[in-house]
């Protein structure tokens, strides 16, 4: 049975996200490129959520937005792809209407991300130049002044009651409650 948090957006503090263990995956597909997998204390993870202050922003229009989110423990490198309409890879895999919606959403996200704002980013855990990064699927600028401390508390609570629990037949009850929120 696959770990129930594998395809969930796990809430992690930056130092925890950047210290994930990377192992090459054994790809069973016909693709010659195998994506690395990441784990925390032996539990495989594929997606994560982080929240903090945007401290760096590098925008290449119609290509990508690269930015750093600093939560006070470290800075998480994030990339938001903006090339949905020009990518031959995506053109083969998505309908044009879907690509337009995704491209419009990504452009809105990119416009909101500015240095100094508090942002919540969710995405796929990946690796670039040997370092962990988040390939962002959505980013939201937080307006609640308590968002950062609430994220910290969520991360600590989930680490203690869910992520640090040894893999077993299923997640602990605290994990089920917190992942549903």
C-alpha cells in the first residue's frame, strides 16, 4: 500500500523541506528519464506546501517565475512555469482550452508574487542543479497577519502527530484530521 500522504500537499517548514532525502526512483514507464523521489524519515513525499515572505523574484515573461520563500528557518526555491501556451510537451498532453485556463491562472499567480509579500505556495517537490525546489502549481498572497504563525503551528503539529509516525497500515487519526483541513 502506498503512503497516504504521498500525493497530498504536506505542510513543511523550509528547513524540513530542504533536508528531504532524495533517492532515484525506479521508473517502470518507457521514459528513459526517472524522476527522483523524496522522503522524510523514510516516508515518501511528492508534494509540499510552504508559507513565508518572498525574498527574491526573477520573472522571465512567458517562460517562468523563479522566487524564494523564506519562513524564518530557510529559503525555499520555487519555480512557476509560464510557458504553457508555447510548450510542445504540454500541447501533446492537454486540450487547448485546459492549457489556456492553466496559463491564465499561472499569469495571475505571477502578477501577485512580489518581494516582501507573505505567500503560500503549493507544488511538486523536485530537484534542480542538485538542490530541492518546489515546482509551483498554485500560489496565494496571504492577507491574514496570523497566517505565518498558524502555518508554523500546523507544521509542528503535523510533524509530531503524522509525519513522524512510522509508516503503518494508515495515518494516525491526528493526520487524517489535519490533512482534511
